[in-house]
C-alpha cells in the first residue's frame, strides 16, 4: 500500500509569515553590513531594527513584505 501525503488547509499555512520573517532577516543583514563606523544597530527595539549614530540621531525601520505594489500614499505606508 502506497502512502499518500496529508493535505493541509491553505488558510492555516504559515508561508506568508515565514516569507516576512525571511525578508526582515535579509533587510537587517543588509543594514548590518552597510553600517557606518559611527552607527550602532539595535534589533527589535523601537521597530524591527534601529540605526543610531554616535551623535544620538537615529532611524527606526519597520520591515514589511507585501505582495501588492506600494506607493507613499498606500495604506501600509501611511499607517506607519
């Protein structure tokens, strides 16, 4: 008797979540390898990652992986 694979419910799959986590990982890695000597990278503090300069200025970054195109007027961009 040949076994058949289980068929899962597509609505319960974590594919989108895993893709989002992977995208955040790669964006964080890019920020780290392009970090300037005067900057410090903090992970999961204010946002997904924060870059702080020695002067005290900084940038907080929220990473999102979206399937649809986005503009500065799109809801996800405006809501941030």
